[in-house]
C-alpha cells in the first residue's frame, strides 16, 4: 500500500454516502466512526488503498497534521527553540543578500551588523550562515525545516540545579544593578561561590561550574529592555529602545509592515436586516514599501491579539487569491495590550518576524497605516449608507441607523473590492505610481515568503491537558466532540498512557480543537464545537470578555441563545465604543481579564518539563481539570 493511501487517525472519509472519521489503526483493521451517527465501520488495512482507488472510500478532510512539519518539532526544548529562532532570523533577513552574490566580506559585514541589531553576542561565521542557507533552500524555503531535531548538541553538559540557582541569584542581585558590573566580573563571582560551596561537599557530590560561554549565553538571552531598565533606569531604557532610530528606507516587499486596529465609521445590520448590530473593527496590515494591504481582519471583535493573528495568517498563507500577501520581515505594532500576547510572539519567532513596539501614543511612528485609515474613511466608509461619519457634528441630520444597509459579510466583500480594485490601483501621491504596480515590479525580484495554511493553522497553538469524558473535551467552560475521542481514550487507558490528553486550541477561533493521541504523538484528532452557533469564529479573548461582562453560565442556555448572547455583547460594545475615547472603553473591559495585561518580568532559566514546551501561560484556566497550559512549538 502506498504512503498516499495510508490511513491517518483524524482523517475523514465518505463511505456509502455517510461521513466517517478514522478513529484507530491497528495491524489488521482501520476503525471508522460516524460523524453524525454512532455507527462503526471496519476496513482491513491491506484493502484500505484499494477502497480509495475504487471510490468506495472518498477523502473529505485530511488529518489536521498531515503534510505538515509542525508535529515533527513538538519535541523541541526551550534551548533548541532559541537556536532555531536565531537561525531563522539570520536566514530570512540576509538570505536575499546572499542570493545576490554580494561577496563574502560584504556579507560578513551584514551578518555582524544584524547580530548587533538583535543583540546576538556571537554571530555565525560565513561558513555556518551559508550552510543554513543551503538547508533552507533544499527544504523549499520552509523555515520549519531548519529545526535541529536532535535531543542535544552533545557539547554541553547539563548543569546542576544548584549551579543554575546560584547563577540566577547573582544575575538578579549583582548583574542587574545600577552600578553596571561587567559580565566577566559577575561570572567570576558565580565561579568563586560554586568553588567555595564545593569545598564543603564530598568529592562525589561536587557541582559543576558553568563555562564562561554558557554564562554569557544566559545573560545575552535576557530581555534587552529589562536589562537596560534595571542597569540604566527607565528613561535610559526607553531612549535606548526608542523605535524611531530603527526606521530606515525600505528596499523590498514586506521588509517592514505596519499593523493597527480601526473602528469603522459605519453601522452594520443583522443578516435578516431587522436590526442594527453596531460598528465593526478592522485590523489591517500595510506593506511600507509598496503601500499595499497584505492582510486584514474585519469583525465585531474588539482589538486583540486574536485579530492580529487572523490578519497575520491571512497575509502569510500561500493558499490565497489575495495577490499582495506575504510574511513580514518586521512588524510594527502599537504598545496596546492587544499586541502583548505570547502566541503572537511565538508565531513571530517561529517564522522570523521581528516585532517592533512603538512608543505609547505615538501614531507618527506608524504613519502609513494611519494614513490608510484616513483614506479608507474619506474614499469609502463615509460614502456608504449607514455611515456615522467622524463625529455627530460632521454627521449633521443624517440618520445612520435608518440608512444602515449592509451586513458584515457584505461589508467584507465591499472592503475587499475597494482595496483591490480601487485603492491598490490608484496612483499614490508619495510613490508616484499605483501600489499594485510597485508590488508587481518588485515581486519579480524579491517575492516575500508565504507558508502552507496547514502549518500556519498548527504552529504555536496553545495546549491544555484535559480528560476525555463522554467523547468530549472541555476548556474555559466550552466543549468539543469527535467520534474518535472515546476510542482514543479507551486505547490510551489500556496502554497505560494516562487519563489526560493534550488539547491544542486556536485562540483566534474556538470552533474546533486538535487532540493529540497519547499513544501516537504524531496523530492529531479534530474535535468540533458542541455549540457551533456560539463558538465558530469566536476568539478566546472575545469569549472571556463576554463571560465577564454578562456573568453568564451559558451551558444552561439553548444553542440558539449563544448567538443572541454574542450579538447583544457586540451591540453593547459598539454603543460604548461610539463615545469620545474608544481606547478607554476597551481598556475598561480588558481590566476584567488581568491575564491579558503585559507579561511580568522574564524568567532567567525556565525549568520546563521535557515534554511540555511552554512559556508562562497567558490564560486563566477556570476548568476543574488540570491547569497546565503550553504551546505547540
């Protein structure tokens, strides 16, 4: 049987007009369980390929992880991930220069310059960088292939916990002082302290002194702003990391991309056109070099990391008909809480996207996206029926509610048309030509990177450990179900794999989750929302805001009530957001969820279980089962 015909747990097939999911594969049989029924079907493994070739079985949905590199990098340690992100950053930033054969010495100069910009104390040699480039292009320009999947390099021995504790203590109490001692001095203090401690220990229980290189790597891994704030003070840290001095003229597509959220000046009606919902929020990404919009998300959801991630996925996916799409090299963001999110930062690190946070209340540091929103209002939104204009005085006697016409779906279609057919095609004053002409001309020579949607959908999903009960898994008082879950749980029980399973969820869409088979970590099973009317398209951020604002236990509501709860919340939010200061309204709502605020100070050496590759959770787990939250990569 060919590899293409191998059954994969979680894949779905049509059999005799009904849809089934592969729930188990053993040496002899493939177990199929009905999606809409509780019927089981069994097909011999040896005849599975023949059933596909003859048309008895027809594939309807591939297994979630099939064809993706993501499951293969689940085993990365924190150390391996840092090495991977460093490698990706160099390759994506300097790869095009290497292709243009600028010469060895010039390229070495660029490597050293880039190392300074990311504060890498030990830049790679020319030979190492070129080896990375060969790996990258042999893998079809897929950064996920650059992962070092080995358990370790074999060059560094593991430090004792006491050595780590002493090292962390001296970093916090000595290195991070306003007297600014040198790294070498603090390393000498650490070495001396461990040597003194060893004098009091038996010969067979001596603890290791970290090498100088190891200590320097730990210090270099500290957050630069945090270090400067402790050693030089807040004012100096703000000055050192001010965005303005990083600005330079772009030379290629997606070299710098600006992103921001904007409350649309138009009222939207329900699908049945019987009532007004409110004003939607647009999150848009603009390529500075061409002024083209490369990604966007338009919904009633307030500004959040979920909106940014949706727009980023839109921009980076290779399976798209949006011509002006690509992965940003540098993403310029606000300093708002909606952008301070671990998942966003992990996605950026995975794909080599550098995040640049501007100073608070500094729109001049993101001038291009702000100018786009102005163009959007004057040339599109303020001309639409149902517009609220920029202010009541500007609106005059115009009745926005009475004239509201468009549904959210229709607004998305019209916005998409306006961007592609009008904004992109119109001569830009600063460029002298239309944005689309700049894009097409430069795309021939410097096409931006794009990635398979399956990788984007899987990469950096947070996960929680949950127990399967009644063919369902639960998280944040939401539930998901799959025909395969109960069989998988029983199989895990028989094999002694434990009661808990990993549940990967998407913070931007709670319509389905992926459940890892504990007996086969490379297999993921899709579980769909038990209450799709409420959960599909719902972000975790929105869900928490709704639950905190409404103070509901919606498990007791009928399914039709979920949509109404969500609709009522968006109406209320839109009404509040119509006040003078939109950001203050959103900030008040966000205060109901403390865990969405900026992250606390970084850990020095996080002690992470070998199979739980996590960062400190940004979630507030309210379920009864377990409290561990991690991330896919």
